[in-house]
């Protein structure tokens, strides 16, 4: 997940920084939902192991 954050989200934030646009913001929001789901699944798996 940390690699995805650095490789995917940093460039998306950079794009917004250079030229904020609604399409770029929507891509970032959708991608954030995917990342949130992945983190939730990771925590659920870890909780079942404990």
C-alpha cells in the first residue's frame, strides 16, 4: 500500500497542484476509495490472525 501511495497518489496530487480540474479530482477520489477498501481488507485480515 505504501508503494501505491508513492507511485500513484503522489503524481495525482501533483497534477491537481499544477492544474486543478474536476476530472483530476474525481480520479483521485475514486482511487482513494479503492485504497480505503484495500486498507480495510488488510486490517480485517490482520485482526483475524490475532
